[in-house]
């Protein structure tokens, strides 16, 4: 039997997960977990909350693990890894940092946007923050995360593509300079590579308060849907479903294609109100989320199982990390003292 190819992908523990995480990433993870040997990482070295609120990071680790279980990731076939329990990640990042030019980081649009948001928070009352040194390290950490289990495939949303390009470039440089240690990993985009926010913003994001969370109860979901941004002014105006968030969610989550097509057709003619479009969306989303919520509640009442999933997964993550670090040490000739 040939060994299964490996996936590495992850999420930062900044809170519970939302529909964007699902459609951009999780859905693929669930689909691929039988075919690949999967390392799902909770990237707790990489959250900017540390300086402010460490309790929030701790709680978010559980939230992420519960959401993973709720959507159907199986910790018995895959490995749920907590990054900081595998400190080899920090060691590998230290070495790889030498192969990643600052100019490449500065060209990275995702990083640029994050840094600007950090320096200029939209909230005028927010304390103006400077960028922590660790922030510069986080793309290097991400490269190290992906290369650590020598991953072949990285299923992610499209904001992550520049990071994967950095990873491929780093792998090429390392392999070329030393020894062939790392496969060049491929990115795999989700069915919806970037899910719009409920406010019409291009990306659903926790930090923008425009998210519908997988754990939201039915009433909260309905409220979020009913107050969703609508681009047209009156119910009799012809509308464009392509630019209307409610329709983007219908496309992503409503399996009743006939209903969606009928709504779109009437919407284009100005023959349906936004209320009807949204009510039907709320029903579709709640139907989709109900089994996820139920499973989440079951796991939440068995936190021991969740803890064991994280412990066992992190042990497996550490095992492959040690294997890789042996290869890296050999490539870098780090055992040189033993030669004399
Ligand atoms: P948020 O932006 O809500 O704060 P995050 O950026 O902290 O979330 P990450 O850990 O960076 O979350 O992302 C986890 C995965 O989910 C990544 O693969 C990312 O591309 C994907 N993802 C996050 N938001 C979306 C979205 N709105 N649409 C599609 N994919 C998304
Ligand atoms: Mg992100």
C-alpha cells in the first residue's frame, strides 16, 4: 500500500467559526479527510490577541475544536494539532526565515491589508496600535506549518493563496540549496473561495461583525439574515442577484435550486421583495446549520473527548515534526559536532 498524501491546513484560534470558514475551507477538509492523511492545525502561535487577552485565545481553541467536530472532521482518522504543543514549528520557522526575503512579505496583499487594519483601526476610539514584531514572523510560521508534515495539499480560502506561494518558493529555495526535503504544496480552493459578509463586505470575517457563526441559534441566524445588506432601494426595482449578498448565500447553501432560480428570476424583474428572499434564506441556512448545532451540543457535553482529540492529534503532529526536523538537521548539517 502506498502512503497517503498529506494535507496541512489550519485556523487561528480567534473565536468560533463562521459560514465563510465552512464554504472556503472546512467543507473541503471534511470531503478529503478519508483520502489524505490530514493535519488540521490550531495556529495558536499566530494570534494577535496574546498581548491583550490570553483567556480569549484559550477559549477560542475549544471553540475551533468543537466547530471542527460539529462539521464532521474525524479526529480518529485525522490529527487535530495545537501548534504550540509542537514547538518544532518555532525551530523550523527560525531556519526558514533565512529563505524568505522581506520584499516577498511586503508584496503579499493579505499581509499588507492586515497590517494596515492593525495600524488604522476603523473604530476611531480604538487605541492606535503598532504592529508587534511577532506579526512579521507569522507568515514564516505559516510556511513552517505547511512544510512541517511535508504537506502535498493545502485546502484554504483565497485570501491564503499568497501565503501558499511563499511556501512553495521557500520549499524550492531550501530544496535547491540543500536537499530535497519538502514537496511543493498545492493550494486547493473551496467551493466559495471568498464568502461575502452580511454587510456586503467582500469577506465574511469575525473582526468585521459581518459573520453568521456555525454555532448561532436559529433566531440569531434569522435576525442576521433579515438585517443583511441589500443593494436595491425598493422592492419593485429590478435587482441584480450577482451583487446581492442574500443570493450569494442562497447559491452557497440552499440546495433547492428551483426555489433559488425562481427567486432570482422575479428579483431581476422587481417582482419579489427582499423579505421573501431573506425569509427563504433563513429557512435554508437553519436547515443546513441544525445538524451542525446538534452535533456541536453533543460534543460540548463531552469535553473530555474534545481534549483527547487535541492531545492525541498533537502527539501525532509532534511525531511527524520530529521526523521532518531530522531531515532538516541532516540537510543543514546541524549534527556537525558529532563528526569530530
Ligand atoms: P476571520 O477573517 O473571520 O477573522 P481568520 O482570518 O482569522 O478569520 P483564518 O484562520 O485566517 O481565519 O482562516 C481560516 C481559513 O478559513 C482560511 O483557509 C481562510 O482562507 C478561510 N476563510 C476565512 N474567511 C473566509 C471567507 N469569508 N470565505 C472563504 N474562506 C474564508
Ligand atoms: Mg484570515
